[in-house]
C-alpha cells in the first residue's frame, strides 16, 4: 500500500463526517444545462417503421385468409377421410377374413384359388384408383359410393364362392348317408 492509501485509512472518521448535499449538486447541474425542449421523435413518422408496419399488416391479413381458406377445404377433406376410414375399417376386416377362408379352403384347387385371388387383386387396384380420385376431390359422394360398391362386390364374390363350396360339400355328405 502506498502512503496515500494509508493516510485515508488512518483518517477514515474525518472523511465520514462530511456528506454531499444532493439537492445542491443537481441544482448546479441543471443550471449548466441548456434550457431546451426534450427531443421526442414520434415512431409513426419514421419511414422504416411505416414500411415494417405495412408489411406486418399485409402478412397478417394474408395469413388469416390463407388459414381460413385451408381450414375450409381441410375440414371437408377431414370429414371425407374420416368417412373413408370408417368404411375401410368396417369392410377391410370382413374382406380379409373371407379371403383367408378361401385361401384355407381345402375343396378349392390351387388354380381356382389363384384365379379368385387375381380377381380380388383387380378389385384392389380399382379401390386404389378410387382412393386417388377421392384425394383429387372428384365428387366425393359418388367416389364413396363406388368404394362401398367395390367392397360389396368383393364380399358378394367371396360369399358366393363359399356358398357354392358348402353346397357341394352338403351334396357329397348326402351321398354318404343314402341306403
């Protein structure tokens, strides 16, 4: 420590007795300042702020219009896709179960099974085309009806085939009991 610092520490109490008068200090500072109006720059007069505000308003309005436009078509598509999901859930289970019955049936030859499954594959490709039409919003009610009709054709074909197999099975069993 140097001598000056030692002197301050030794005479610390002498310095603590005097305090600055803050009011006098500020009065002197204010007197030295030039008496002028405070500068206030209104924000709306700034050209950059005007441009930024205009851009924000335009973006906001276009965003709201875009959202409302998309929601209108999305709600309709959601309804159609929900309806399609319900139809798919209902019919896919039925069709897949009945196709399994045909595949597991011992009465059918492999050629008959293959012919039947190829026809079912044709109906599957028709179904996929109908789904694509549904996505393109081509008269959704007609497309939904066509999808349901497609599923009904599949089920009807399977039921007819199984019924024919069961009838032939019953005829074979009747011959076994004839005396």
